[in-house]
């Protein structure tokens, strides 16, 4: 085996504490993804795929497996904080590493803001007397405090929240099975896997391009590589485990929801306004409003803790880039007592707070915020796949090259990522492009300073 790559020489900052177990790593990944992530987009996927919504998640899980596999390869090569920034740096070079980290930052900072906003919206719906932006700010404050208390403390609390989310999902599954046995299915039993009238492969591919966004977050596990007890092998196993678990949960819940859905895929396609609440409408019709409220509470709390995991991961990315002198050195300082990159986490929290509260105070805030996320992470995924090829086929001079594992699989993953980027909204593509140009400008300015 090639010796693992260590941190860049001449770096600054402190050392993170290795306290995270395998369970903790999976908890962080599942929190960021959220066990019931399909709830909000179930109606959209059902309409797009002509009813083959469970098949969409089967295909999406396989598609994202290529990316998970590439993460597992690179975390063994470079078991450091920073995730894709570190992997692109060692696999493709310093410049590519900066671009990967810069693009990942866009989503690592904005996805938690979206999650905080979801939490604020849900909590405001439950307690209307408190403004939406206040609930959003409270969610940021509570989860930031937990992140600052230490990665192990946050993981323990996160485990309890994740257990609650899984329990609610189990309640839904049990109630759905009872409803199906009592009243039967609204559709053919195989239709969630085969589709209804009008089903085409193209429709499934279009829906998969949306569904893969449900999985964004499993990669955050790699950001904790320097805090994992047991080394890189445990992190690699956690990344793959998280993807498989999420895939199974997504397929099961969408399969059952599709069988119980009161509206057909054609009706949902004809009424786009009904797509966002389609899962909740299904729960209402099958079991009653009590489960609707339970799912809503679970989503409200779960969204805040998804943001907790995202904020922690973004803090580690800022820390790693600052340690390598790519960002201001103050971001690389580690609190001795908690082992947390305190300044980096607080910096991420400030961006989360400003973006989420800004969006919460606007009528179109959610649409605006959601429209710009995802492209940054997808570009970083593309560089990740190229990093695998770069490290094993070029920089490693082919000493450990396995063509299928280190070339074919990354190329398949790259193709999936490019296809999803092509399907992204025009707004997301424009914002991602502008962010990339800004990053290249920063990189160019650094190069000019280095030549002096």
C-alpha cells in the first residue's frame, strides 16, 4: 500500500482530537442526509417518473455509489480533514485542490442554511406566534453551541435526534402496512418500481437527476477523517454504510407512499402546486392528521440537526484550507479543551445565520436559497473522481492501479455528476459559474503573490 499522504508542510493551526467511533461517523452522515429526505420532493419525483418513484431511488443509490466508492478510495490515501479539497490536492495538485475546496464551500455553507430555514418554517407552522426568522435563528444558535461543545458531544445528541427520526419513519412504515392490509393499494403493487402509463427511461433519468440531491451529505463523513478513532478504513466503511442505509430507507418509504398516494402521477404532473405536500397528503389520507403532525415535528428537529452536521463539516473544510495557508490562518486554530476548530465553526455559523435569516424574512427566500445550492458540491464530486484517476494512474505511476476500481468506476461517477449538473436549474448553474470564477480569481491572486 502507498503510504497515506500527510498534511501539507508548513501548515498552521492545531490538531484535532480522534474521538469519533464508527457509529458517530454514520450518525453525522445520516443526520446531514436526513432519513426522511424524500418527503419534500416525493410528489415531484412521482410526477416526473410517471409513478416509478421507488425505482428512481434504486437507480439514484447505484449512481451515487460511484461517488461513495471514490471517497472510500481517497480517504485511505489522504486521511485528513478537508474531504474533497484534500483529495483533489493530492490527486490533481494544489490548484485543483483549492478549486475543489472552494466549490464545496459554496454548498457546505448554503445547504445548512437551507436546512435551518426548513426547520424555521416547520416550527413556525407549529407555533405561529413566533416569527419564522426567530425560529431559524434559534436553531442556528442551539446547534452551533453543540458543535462548539465538542464533536463527541454533538455526535451523542445527534444520535438521539437520529433515533427519533428513524422511530417516526418506523411508525410511518407500520401504519402504511396496516393501511394497505386494511384498504388495499391505490395503485398496482409493482407500479412504484415499473411506473404507470407514459413511463419512459428518460423520465426516470430526469427524476434521478433530482433524487441524487437527497444524498448530498454522506460525503461530510470524510471531513471528520482526522477525528475518527480507528483511522481511514473506518471512515471509508462509514461512507459506504451511510449510502446503503439511506438508499434502503428512501426506497422503502417512497414505495409505500406511492401505493397509498390519493393522487395519481398524472394528476400530480397536472397540478404542480400539489407536489410539495404530496407525501403529507398521503399520510393524511392513509392514517389521519396525527401522523402528519408527527412527521412535521420530526422534519423540523431533523432539519436543524442536518444543519448541525453540515456546519461541522464546513468548519473542518475551512480549517483544512486555512491550515494549508489557502484561507486566513485564524480559521485553523483548534480549541485545546474541545478539540474543535472554534473560529472556523463560528465563521460557518455566521454565514449560515445570515443566509438563513435573510431568506426567512423574504416571501421568496426559500426558492432563492434552494435554487443556488448543489452545483458547488457536484463540481467538487467531479474533481473527486478525477483525483482518483490522477492519484492512482498518474501521480502513483500506476504502482497500485486497478483499472476498474481506479479508472472505470470514477469515469462512471464523473458521467453521472456531469449529467446532474446539466439538469440543474439555470440559476444554480449561473451562481456556480460565478463562484468558480471568483475562486479562480483568488487562486490567481495567490499565484501572483507567490511569484513576488
